[in-house]
């Protein structure tokens, strides 16, 4: 098992406890999917120029976050509509640029599916940097973010503005999505970030337990997927994505079964009483 790949998966697992929890608790999953696909043009342009793909995606993500923030302030336009427009535009532009430069081949495909065993020291350093920055940002603004998420009317009544919270949320999400791409790509990167947090949200009711449990599930799922990929000779990114999805489905079924078995007990107790 590659040392850099293991370290990258560990960092991404920890990042799922921060950015992933933020995405799930604020219901920004579709936004994250849209952002992951819409950064495609930045990677293609930088691939054509012979520059670092990750830097191109990061710079294009900054433009997309600003565009989404501005479009989201237009009356009558919700976040889902804005995300859908940006997703369509970004992926269409990336596909067009890629078709005009067919010689690029594998580098462009790597933007979509990633290459876990091909991550370098720079990719790991970028993920670690985003993890530290996200931890610092969320430590300062976590309570205000939750306040806005669960009581927007009270948040506004308290005199706070919504757009700084939206900008922070979008920035952390964009950074996490971009740094996950070299390892698991645009398609599976979102699953790596959101899956563990969604599972944690199913398993626990207390919000403060979601980030640590999400991080633990992200690390365990990532390393288990990589192990399975090595043992059976299958794609690492796909294996990681399937393991994380499988854990979520098991958690969902277990919770549904637990609720169903508790209800008859409660009715019987009420009858006896």
C-alpha cells in the first residue's frame, strides 16, 4: 500500500469530518457536486498550457464561488437553481475545451476519476494545507454557521448578514472538493467527502458528534477501499467510493430497523401500563 496514498486518504477522511460535515449539515451536497464538475475547464486550460492541473481547478473554483454567491442573491433564484446553471456551464465548457485538445488524453480523464496511487507529495501537502485552513476557519465561525443553518430568521433578526456565511461555506467546500480530485477525481471526490458525514448524521443525533464520527468513518472507509482494491486488482477510487456508499446504506438500514423494532415495544408498554 503506497505511503503517500495512505496519507492522502487519511487527510481526506479528516477533511470529511470538517468540510463534509459542513456540506451535509447545511444541505449543500448538490452544490458540492456542481462545483466538482464545474471546475473541469480550469483543469483543461492548465493542462493545455502545461501547468499544474490542481492550480487551474483551484483558480476556476474561486471564480465559480464568487459567481454562485452573486447569482444566489438574485431574487427568486435559489441555491439549487444557481448550482445547476454553474454545473451545466462548467462541465459543458470543459467538455468543449477537451474535445478541441484530444491529445491531452489521460490528464483530463484524471480530473474525473482521479488516480489514488498516482498522488504526489504536492497533492498531499495541498490536502494538509486545506485541512488546517478549514479547521481554523470553522473554529472561528462554526457557531454562526449553525445558527444561520437552523434558524435563518433568528440569524437575520440578530443583525447578521447571510452572505459572509455563504461565502465561507462555499470557499471551504470548493477547497475540499479541489484537493480531493487528484486522488479520487471529480466524480468520486464528492462521495469521499459527503458519504462519511451523511453516515454520521444517520447514526447520531447530537451535532457535535457528527464531525469526529465522520472523520473516523472517512479514514476507515478510505483505507478499507484501498485495501480491497489492492487485493482484487480493481480501481482504487471506485473501490473507496463503493465502500463508503455501502457503509452509508448499512447505517441507513440499521437505523430504520432499530426504529421499527422500538415502536412495537413502546405500544406494548403503553398497553400494559
